[in-house]
C-alpha cells in the first residue's frame, strides 16, 4: 500500500494515466487493489472500524465529544472539571470520584454550608454537598436530621460497603436548648452509638452544640452510626 508513515497516500507507479491511455489489467487492477487497501486501512467515519495503532493528533484536539459513560471512554474536560477537579477544589466533588492511597497531604479545605436559619422539623444533611452544616439562628424545636447523599442520591448509593463518612452538624441554641432527637439515614430511623455510652437527651443553652456523626456502611442499606455532642460557649 502506498501510504507512508505520515499517512500520505500516493498512487502506484504509472499513475495518473494520461488521455488516450488504454485500460490494462496490469496497471488498473494494481491501482484499484492499492486504493482498496488504503481505504481498508482508513478509519470509517461511522465508527465501524477499530484503530490498529495510536492516533497522533500532532497537538490538535478532538472536539465535540460526549462525556464518558463506560470505564474505558475518553474523559472530556467538562467531565474532569466536574468530577475530579483540582486538589484545591475537591470539596465540591462527588464523594466517590477521588481516591488517594498512600502519600501525604499538607492540608485540606472542607466545604461548609452556613445557614442563617434554624434547623427545621426534618433537616436534611446532604453529605455530597458539604462536610460541615452550620445553623447560626437559635433552634426553635427538637428535630430529625436525615443524612443522605443529596436530594437526588441516597447515602446508600453514595457509599460503598466498607466505607466510612464523617459529618459535622453545628446547632445554635438560645436560652431554651434543642437537639436532634431523631437520626435517620435515607429516611430510615437509626439507633446510633453515643460517645461515652450516654444517650443525648438535650442540647445546651446559650451555646453552639457540635454533633459529629460518623457512619460506617456495613452492607447494602445497612449502617452503623456513632454520635458525639460537644458544647461551645
């Protein structure tokens, strides 16, 4: 085949023919066979052929591609920016998207959601949104805290079995203290294990109570949770 290492195709010797040339099987069949081989070695635009070597783009870009859906798909810049991101902005990324094994990290900035309000009767804690949820207005009632991935994703689908997740809930109290008296995961009430073995039955007046909740996924939709309460005043 007359395609060189740069991909340039050249017709076989004796081509092109000139006006008046008699068709001869000697040059015609050779030419047609050579063109056939060259076309066979080309990538079809409909994707039916498989490349047999690496594609050298020569600093050019592949553009207008879709985001990947399979493990071996090429990742677009949009996908990388959204789901991996720079180390400095990892707090905004999918909890399953980044894994670091070994090595060391000098510092980590975690995301915090600061709400100038009080917890509602049922307060959702979206683990994929932040590491800390801080309510700066005085609580007005005891409340249920429901831990989930986010509004469209369960914590069960966010975590794999054998993974642990730690989240912090900061509750501001006035003269009358309140606390999260029910803890749920994906809408199902769980009975947590409490630090020191003492069940939390009240908040602390005129303080900010910080609840640290650690969840371990032991099986599908099965969790063990550990809760502590610390008073700051």
